[in-house]
C-alpha cells in the first residue's frame, strides 16, 4: 500500500529538484522532514509541502500509521518550458528558458 502526492507545473527546473529528492529517498518521514527543513535549496520548501501532503493522503485516504511511513519513491520530470527573449547587442536576441517540473513523492509503510 502506498500514498502519493504530485505537484505539477512547479516553476523550478527539475534538475534542481532532483538534488533535494535524492537526499530524502528511502528515509523515514520524520527524518526526511528534518532534512528538508535544514537544506538551503530553493526546492526544499516545495518538496516539504509535498511530503506533508503525501503523509496526509496516507493517513486520511488509506488509514496508514504515520509512525511507520517512509519515502519509498521520489522523482521529478520536466514540465513545459516558457520561452522568453532578451535583447542583445547588434539586434540579436538571446533565448531565456524558464523551466518547470512535475514533482512526485510516494510514501509507503515499513513492513
């Protein structure tokens, strides 16, 4: 039995999110929350809220014991990219890519 939470169209590159997700994978929920609280990365607050949502889903929808939960699976896929243009010298243009990502956190009960 597992519970999941998904955040779509987060305005942060999936590459930056994956660094934070690697820190909490296969950790107990309490330890993962502590790691996220003290990790100075832009993705940390997003993943922390997402993990809290996954735990709430497990508790309310599947009647799982929150003390036995661990982060079983985490991944971030690339979302759509907003393309913008910045003017450069001599009439040229520089493309700015504002990337987004879809983040998924899955929690399960320890056997």
